[in-house]
């Protein structure tokens, strides 16, 4: 049972999995950086196999993604060592690996979390032959929102990442309006077609901008590949966006006379991508002493 670490801008996710089945549900725990001192207790409460990790150091592997900076990485390495791991393998974005080609001009500049999340999406769809000719979109709503596309599979079952969008996430948009204006509150209202109060006007504007970014890439995918992309969603900021995005996608399909398909939730694509990498390495990422 291996350890997976996704250190994001706001929260750190820990998952654990067997490398043999990368598409299975991955138990996970999300914590804030100031909770790392409590990590063993929190993991125990979440059902993580702490006793196994400490008793089998030669058989366990820890891999991770970090976009939170060097200070957080050092704290994480100390916390992970206390769990029984002698080493954690920090991943980086690649130009072409694991069945995915990265078309960023400088491959290493693609955020590692985005790269590994796209690997998770790729792995998630490999077993479904009906999706092999479909382009895919992964829209992740966190501190930042990213909207990334994958091409249909080629004959070798490989996909290509042609590029994607980055914009402020829903919470960041709400906080920006609240902090940068004299009278606008931190909104928490519903998203409506015609808002008639300030809270719902703000929430509706934020939801519209997020949904608009996804629809833009959906239309781009349809034009570029000749098929409407299947849309997958993740991230802690999804609650505000989800109903409006599903409705907007259905309307887009209907307006174009296409068979409609709902967006699919993909809760932990970064963790799923790391599980996929471990399965391909067949546990060759050996702990270092």
C-alpha cells in the first residue's frame, strides 16, 4: 500500500493505493499545511495503513507532486519520514511519457499537478473503448481554475495535451472582489440568470466566468477534433459551478443537434495519475536509504 502526496496551493492531499489497480477508488485525506504536525493522528482517523508503512519500509513507495514551494516540501519530507518512508519521489512534468505527449513549448513549465492530473484522466478512460476517439477536457476548480484538453487516442492508445487555460478559481475571484472594492461583500448567493441582489450578482458573475472558460475550450475541441470533448470536473470550488456548467453543456449539445452527455466528476485526478505511474513502473520507484 503506497503513499501518494499532492501538495497544492491551499491544501495537501494524501492518498494510499495498491499499484496493481490505478483506476480503483483511492482513499484520501486533505489537510492544511499547519496540520502537518497532526498528520499521523489524522491519517489514522482516515483509515491509512500507518502500521504497515512502518513495518514494511522495503516494500512501500511514496511519490508526490508539489506546487506549494520549497518550505512546504521540506516540512512534508519530515512528516513523511516520520510515517516510516525513507524517501519520496517528487515528480516533474515530462515532454512525453506514460502514454501522454505534452505540447507545452517548454515541457517542464507545465505545472506538475496539471501534468499528473491529465495522466489520471488518461488512465481513467483507458478501459473505456467508447472514449478512445473522444477528446477530453479536465476542468479543475481550485485556488486557480485550469481547463485542459487531451486529444483522442492514437493507434498506440496515446493522447496529446495541446495546451489549456489558467484563471483565478471561484474563491479567489470572490475574495478579490471583496478585498479590492469598498462595498462589495464576500458573496455566498446562488447563481441566477438575472440576479436581483448583490450577493447573487457576484456569485452568478463568478460562475458565469468559470463556465464560460470551460465552454470556450469545449467549442475549441469540437472545432479542432471534429468531436465534442467529454468533460471531467474536479476541485474544491466546484459546488458553485456544477449546476450551471451541467446546464450550459446540455444547452450547447442541444443547440448543435448533438447527443448530450453530462460532465463527469473525477474527485482526485492527481492522486489517480500517481497511482497510474506506480502501476507502470511496477514498483520500480524503490525507496532510497
